[in-house]
C-alpha cells in the first residue's frame, strides 16, 4: 500500500486529521521517570497506547532520541507502532537534506532502519537531494515549505520572479516532485493565510501542519485554510488544484495536524497517559468541529 493510500485509510479509520508528535524530553517526564533516558521507550509506548485509536499519524522527532543516544529506543517504538497500530501512518521527523550517496543513506535510515511511511526533508539543496526519498516505492516525502517558526520569513518569504520562495516550493512539489514520487508539504499552523495559498496551488496534496497546541496555532483557521472540501474530495492527493468553496464542510482529509507538547505533557503525574488521551480527544473534537 502506498503512502497516499495509507494516509487516506488512516483519515477514514480515525475520523480525524490529528497527528501526535513523539518528542520525548526527559526533563519534562512525569516525576517517577524524570530525567531518565531509559524511560523514553516506556513513556512513548504509553502515549501510543492511549492515543493510537484517535490519530491518523504518529510523528517521532529523531533529535529527541539521537541527542541522548536513544536511537535503539526509537527503533523499538517505531516497530511497536507498526505492530500495535498498523493502520496509523508513521512519519519520521528528521528534516534531512543532502545530496548523492548521503541522501540515499538518509532515505535508507528513515525507510529501512525505522520503517517510516514518510520522512520530512529540507528542499534547499534542490531536486536531486530529494530524489532518493521520492524514488523509494510506496513511501512519502514531506517537504518543508512554510515552517511555523518565527524566523521562517527570513528566506521563505523572499521573492523570486514575483513569488515568495515558499510558494515556489509548493509549485515545484505540485508540478515536478509529484511526478517522481509521493510527496507532501509542511506548512505551519501559525501561518493560515499562507496555508490557504499553498492549498490553492497543490490541490489535494497532503499537508503536515505543526504549530497547534503549545505553539499557539488556531485550529479553526487551519482547517478553514487547508482541509479538503467536498468539491475536491473525489480527487487523489496528486490531483491538480480544484475550486473549493471555503464555506463547505471539510472531508476530514488533506491535513495532518500535529500536536506534541500539549498532549505529551498534559500531566507530570502517574496519570500522564490518560491525561494525554484526554487532550488528544479534545484536540480531535476541536479539529472535527472546525470541519
């Protein structure tokens, strides 16, 4: 099953566009686990167990594991997700970007070592840096487009031939990269107007949206700007842009809306996992209500 097929099935099964980001910061663990690298696997698996039926995707951020030498724990968590929740899409948030053999090795790391369905990448080095990811059969390549951080405008909003760079990335994804493989884009929840402009260019291509919850992105604005609408719901994720009525209800497709810290650290007590589920339920309900 391809990345797009898996994602469509996950949206249908979960009835949600919610993604839980696995960013295990040992300094923020519950009191009984606080500061323990050895507890990373236990903590993440508990979160997975209590939210797996509510989400379309899990997104482990590799830096939180690699910085403390917990790559083996990440392997185990990825394997656990695939075994326990095989219908949930697994996205490795690695933001890789390199060329030649190095890019090919990064692709192998994401798709073979960790078994990810998709990986985030940086397009700054150009198409050849993305090709090893895009050319991997049935896997997704999620390209940074308009990121949620405050400094993203420094380069992403610079104009090239009258068009900001982030829109050039979106247009290239829609017209070139999707002919090589299954791709998606990253657009931050903190920029809903830009999200709407990207959506108008890429049609029903999936968009990963970080930045709700702790980063303050507005769920209603995100869903209005980026979710798929009935007028284009029959299209595939790689279809060209379709005219959409923004007032129509969404199809609960099109977006992978990520929340990490707000869910992971809902409680620092022994009830951390059930508290995480409560926040995930509330977040999913807010997303669906915005639909």
